[in-house]
């Protein structure tokens, strides 16, 4: 009696190609955002590249699961590609003075800190993404997309004022407040979900110690 061996999933497949494309879009997005930050056409191009990268994120996961094309390469590089494109958005917005650096630092410390924590505690167990983490990712996606868009530049007069948060001086309140509220909610959700992951890591540690003590 023979049994079918598990089908080997090739590393070269469409989901992994989309992940690689997302990684390649990071420097292009950064260049478009930083080269001409107050040029409306350049900002729309940067927005289009950012949204294209996020579209590849939606597609690669669905395709991989539907057609059983999940690979170790995808498991490793898919979340790295996600954090690379959003990280470029956070850093880029701070470089051009549209977002305070302390906001970007808080978010990036949380993002990369939790990613590092997952590797550190791997012997205790796998800490997968929960609903809060997925909600955080969605909130960051929509908020960053709105902030990258050059909507505020349509209200600027030449020469466009420079400096940190200079866009607040010429942007109408009905655009300013939604952007600020969404950003505040996104940062708060990012911090809260980060603390939840720390609690989850502690629970995995406690379970690991308890199980080891019973051996």
C-alpha cells in the first residue's frame, strides 16, 4: 500500500512574486514621496504606488491559501514586506515634516519590537496575529493612505510653507480634523495591540514553564 507524499510547493510562485514586488516598490514609493513632497502629481504617484503595494498584500495571501501555495519564504518575507512599505510611509511623512517624529518612533518601536519578540519566544510557542493586530494593520493602511494623499496641497499657496506640521496652517478644518483623529486612533490602537501581544507572550512563557515543570 502506497501513500501519496505531500506536494512540494515551489518557491517560485505567484504569491511570492507579489511579495517580492511589494519589496521592490518600497524604494520607489520612498523616492516619489521624498523627491517632490509638495508636488501634487508626484504625491498622487506615491499614493498609487503605496496602494498598489497594499493590493499585492491582499492578493498574495488569498492566492496562497486558496491554491495551497504557502511557503517558508512567504511566511518570512510577507510580514517583512508589509512593515517595510508602511515603515517607509511613517518615516517619509516625518522626513517631509507632515508627521511628528515621536509618532513615527512610537509606531516603529512597537512594530519591529513585536516582530523581534515573535522570534525570541519561538521556543515557547507561536504568537500569531489576532483580531486586534489585523484591525491595527487595516487602520494603519487607511490612515497612511490618507496622509500620503496630497489633498491638503490643493489649499496651499506658493511658496508652500515648510517645517514640521506646516500643512496645518493652510489646510481647512474639515480635512485637518479627520486626518488627526484617524492618526490618533491608529497610534492608540497600535500601542494597545502591542501591549496585548506582550501579555500574550507572557502567557506563552508561563505555559511553557508550567509544562516544563511537569516533565
